[in-house]
C-alpha cells in the first residue's frame, strides 16, 4: 500500500526541526510520565505521489 502522509509524535524540542522540514503541526498534547509534565507534538507531512 502507498501512503501519502507521514505522522509523527515528537517532543516539543523537536518542533522547529519538523516545521522546517515541511511538517504541519496538528496539535500539542500534555502528558504526565513518572510525575513529570511533558509536552508532545503531533505532526503531519503530506507527500506528493
């Protein structure tokens, strides 16, 4: 199967990297892991086929 999209869940510190490489920010999530608040981002990149 061919897919036209790439999706990533990444740390907030990687946000600039993904935006510079053509990804669109879909949403930011806040999670608690081992008592720490963490922000994660969900990105999408559409690929032209």
